[in-house]
C-alpha cells in the first residue's frame, strides 16, 4: 500500500541526524571532559530530569552502572542517601523545570557537586551548578542563541542528551581501559 506523507522516513531521519550532529559539535569539549572527571571522582552519581529528558538520563544512569559506577535516578525505590562525596547530574534544557531545580538546591545544601546539562546558561540552575555542560539547542524558552530545530518541541535536546551520555560513557571506559566485552557481566540477566 502506497502512502503519501509530506515527509518520508529517509527525509525525517536525515534531518534528525543532521541536527544532532550540529548540536553535539557545538558542545564544549572541556565541559564534557570536566563532567567525565566529576563522574569518576564521585562515590555515587545521582540523576534527575522530567519528561523525555528523564528517559535520556535513565539510559545514562544504566550505562554508568554497566561501567561499574553506582548511579541512581532521584525518586527510584533503591535510591540511597546522597553525601558530599556524590554528584548530582541535572538534565533540563531550559534549566527552569521546578522539580530538577529544587532537587539541585537540596543536593547542593547536602554538600554534593551539581552538574547541569542544559541549554540556558542564565537559568535558575546557574547559581546552583558547579558545572554547566551546554547543549545550545532550542528549548521552550526560544532564546536567541539557541540552535533552531525543525523537530517537535525539545526533541533535539533529548536526543543530544542521550548521545552525550553515551559519549561520556565511552570516554570513561577508554580512560579506565575497560574491556568492553567484559562489561556484559554488569548487564541485566533476568530478562
């Protein structure tokens, strides 16, 4: 059956890949290196975000656990206590989402380091974060220096966040000289 869509799959996938490549090329390598160092220098890593950002960060938390780095999503039933030896990673494109900002303030008050992965350097997260890893893409705020996207809402941020997490995991695995094949021992086996 032949369908007539105004944009076909190949056009849509090319657009997405092109936008993600442009977005990731605009991320500051020094910020990413600092994030990787903060992760490896922490006892535990906590992550927080909402909506589709939550999904991208959950994938990152899972991958960190595969690397042998204890990572927890805020609010999960197995979340341990946060200490000053720990790191909180906040994903929020706008940096204005109420729950992540409140959690970041609480973590800072408990003495932990806070990293914000987002697009808005002037956000409510700015005074709380020890590090901003900026993915300068379109957010709900529509700031003038954001990379514009033809995708739906903040899809480009969420996709870029997912791939940024995979890039950081690969950097950490390389730095620790981990045997990639041996990491399967950390993979879920009750599936």
